[in-house]
C-alpha cells in the first residue's frame, strides 16, 4: 500500500456510534474538532454516551432504506459494528464515499465460528467491491469503557487460587489497547485509500497467555497465581460451571479452544501505513486499572 492524498473533507459518519469502539472514536473526533454524524440502531442508547449530536437511526440488519438515508450525504464512513454488516454499508454508501471499518483477527482462527465467518464475509465484500477504504483487523481489544476481556479475566483471577490454562498457557496473545484501535481508525479516515485494503492492527507486546494473566493479576493488585495445566477437554467441561456459579464470569468452549492457538502478529504494516506505534501491554494495563481505581473512588 502506498500512502495517498488526504481523505475527503466533511463529517465522518460513524456507524455503530453507541458501541465501545464507536463511542471511543466519536470522543476522539470531538477532541479533534472533527464533525461526525452518529448512526445508531437505538437513539436512547446513544444518549447514554453523553456525546453531542443528533443520531440517525438505522438497523444494519433491517430494511436498507433507513441506512441509505442515514448515509446519503456521507464522504467518509467509519464502520464500528460487526464486519458482517460491511455489505450493507457498501450498498447504502454513496459510490464515491470511503469506508474505514473494523474486522477482527478472529478471521485467522483454526476453529471457524459465526463471528469469524462474518469477518471473512465483510472483508471479502470490501475487497471485491473495488471501493476505496480499509478493513482493520484488531487483535483482542482491551481498555475500552465497559470492555469484558481483561476485566473479566481479572474477575476470574480474584476468585481462583490458580490459573487453569490448556497447554499451560503457552500460546501467544497480543492484545491491543482501545486507544490504539481509535488512533488507527482516525489515521485510516485521514487518508484517501486507492481501492480496498485489509490490515492487521495489534498491540505492542506479544507474550504467552500465562504471562498475560500474570501481568493482569499484578496490574489488578492481586498476588501471583500459579498456572495449572489442564487438558482443554476438562476445561470445556468445567466451563459449564461458570454459567451457574455466582460471581464467576461465564467462559465458553470456543474461548477455551482459542487459548490453544497463537494470536501474535507483526505491527510493521500498521506503523508504516497508519503511523500508529502501539503502546506496550504493561502501560496499557496501568492505564486501564488506574482508571478503574479512580472510578471506584468517585
């Protein structure tokens, strides 16, 4: 990919603006004094964000006409809803509009599921459209308001004396902070893409899941927990208990399977194409748990 001219002027139409990544993007646009148009399914949920702007209401899974009306004047569209909706966005956008949307590195999983299949379908739709834009595939996102990845792991660690992990937790992970996802979206929206592209965005630290869990425990102020190697089949059987025992966050069988596969990626293209250097995991966790502590005191 070769850097191109600046993106079209005008407001950014943010589809999925009331979600975690959508609201984070809107806050960043507001801070930069870039006008934006929130496009949401539920106007009441948008108002709970506290962000300004009258939303345009459209259901991505509903009839196409409301979405076409919501995007009829769009020059730049940020798609922060699930990538399965990319075909609907492309159909509703003006022909000359540019799309920057979020996918997921779930597309690389060895165990396909509806989430990953939807990401693959969204990517294929964009790449096959010939339209200008990019789909960004983030690794596991943490650090957003209300995220349930790191926070859920911390909740589990508070209840368990050991860390049960399939394969001893040796598979690699590379979580990306929400701020870096937002910065990547901003950078993608600020350039004019020559045709469609796909790009992985990842955090600044790749490490084993056991080391990741240890860092989360330390950032959350917990004592170190020894790792207990447990067969994946046994963990899947035990996962049923998380649905019925009070205080334990639910863990699904698919999540346990994915603990066995490496999820680490080069950030070279991310830095080169977007100019975004991701923060390290320790710094990101310090931000996350420092914010949580401040929220608890307020």
